[in-house]
């Protein structure tokens, strides 16, 4: 089975802008493409896992999510980096008034997207990593049995939308950005979470 690095999108790979409502708002964080290229070279599957509740909220159409992902993968290719899959959740349990306003199994920190990616790409979650800028990313990694890394390149720890849950566990590592996270991941030995 494969080892993977699951990456949050906004605030981890590209700059956090709130809701990405237009393609001209999409800017890669400096060093993120090179970090993904190093993960590729180290033999990891690289998979983007992202909540996109702007669809449920009516802020943008689902087609914009697909367009943003096409643009993002093209930008990463220019850095010699590639992703093996992109999985997103367009839902929100209460916001909006659409078919996407539902309680689902794919909105982080629920494990639905990781479970689907693991099945599709033959990934061993216990030998994998989850990297993101929000506590929900850390919690997702924990729930899935992967090691988790919190990056400081997106939402700050004191942002009201990024409160640490009272029951939340510490990340396995805290990094300044994806470049530092990639260095740490590559340096890790083959250890499964107990």
C-alpha cells in the first residue's frame, strides 16, 4: 500500500483569501510547489483534501471549484510538482439553502474524503500524513490514524474560525509552512501510529 501526504488547499498550498470567489485570487504560497515536488520525489502520493462550503453557501458555483483545481494543478506543474488526487466537500450542515446544505461524511474533520482517497489510491492511512492550517485538519488526521501537521501559513491559531477544540490533540508537528512540513515528513522513519 502507498504512503500519502494529504494537503489542505487554502492556507496550505495557496494563499488563504477567505472564499476563493474568482480565479485571479488563486496564488500559490512561495515554496509550496517545490515542497510538493520533494514529496513526489520521496515516493509519497500527494492528495488535496479541501472543504469548499462556499458552494453550499451560494458564494460560487461548483464549476468554479473544478476550474480552480485545474488552474492550481497547472501552476504546480510549472514547479515540477504533481498531485495524485483532489477531493473536496461542497457541503455545509446549516449554511445556505441548496442541495449541498446537508450533514455529510466528507466535511473535515469527518474522514469521508480520506477514506475515499485511500480506497481509490491504495493508501495506508496509518503510514500517511495530513497537513493543514486549521485544527479541523489536525483532527482529521487523528481520526483517520494518520500523523498530523499544523502549518502557520494560513489561518492563525487565534482566528475565531480556527479555535482549537477543547478535546483536540496536539499535532505531531507544527511547521511555518508546507516547505518545512515536507522536510519533516521526508525525515520521518516508517512508523505506524500505535
